[in-house]
């Protein structure tokens, strides 16, 4: 009986440490888009910038970036734009990545990529978050 109680106490302590350490499903977006369920979980909404940003990208009414780009974990792979891979190596300057998302027309006039910032399709906070996610790819 005592052993059982010790076991239960020990196990719950281990679970608490895991949760405190951030090993919750919401923190698993780094490197690939999460399951839509993670984004729509009203009881346990994502709170970290990386997962929130991944959810902005995933949302068809927000970023929908995977409609054109190949992004790891996306429901399908867009093939009209370059795959979003090795972002940190290719965009060591965060400001350049932000400029590309905010106003791509400024970088490549006539591009089909929507000006997510200039047209206020996404908020400043949403763009901040999605950049944090992009840099994990
Ligand atoms: C309608 C299609 C379309 C959508 C939607 C789109 N893009 Fe793009 N994107 C492009 C194209 C095409 C390019 C290639 C350069 C150009 O023509 O502007 C590009 C280029 C980029 C680049 C530079 C890539 C590189 O390898 O140099 C980044 C970063 C980028 N897009 C991020 C995003 C993000 C983030 C989103 C969602 C918020 C998004 N794009 C949504 C079409 C799109």
C-alpha cells in the first residue's frame, strides 16, 4: 500500500516536471506545422510565439502560405513558390524576412504573393509570431 502511494506520488511529480518543462502538445510546432487541432484547442490554446505563428500560417483565412509554398507538416504542398526550408541560414537578417512577408511587392514588383503587412491581412503581432516559426524551418 505504501509502495503504491509512493509510486503514485512519484509519477505525478514526474508528470508535473514534464508539464513545467514545456513538453505540452502546444510547444511541438518547431520545424513543422502542427495539427489543426493544436491551433483550435480552446481549452489549451497555444501560448508560445512559434506555435501561434505556425497556426497563423496554417489558417486558410490568415496566412494560408502553404497554398503557394511547400512547408513541412502542411496539409498539402504548394508548388508555385519556393519551398520554405533552411530559413535561418537563408535569412540571417530577420528584418529581410519581415520585409518579404509585409510587402513582397517591394522586393519583387508584380509578385503574386499578397502584401500581408501593407494590406493588413495579418497584424504586426501575427507577423512577429509567424517569423519566429519560419526561423525553425
Ligand atoms: C499566392 C501565393 C503566395 C502566398 C499565399 C504566399 N506566398 Fe510567399 N512567395 C510567393 C512567391 C511566388 C514567391 C517567390 C518570389 C516572388 O515571386 O515574390 C514567394 C516568396 C516568399 C519568400 C521568400 C522565399 C525565398 O526562398 O527567398 C518568403 C519567406 C515567403 N514567400 C513567405 C511567405 C509566407 C510566410 C506566407 C504566408 C503568410 C506566404 N509567403 C504566402 C507566393 C506566395
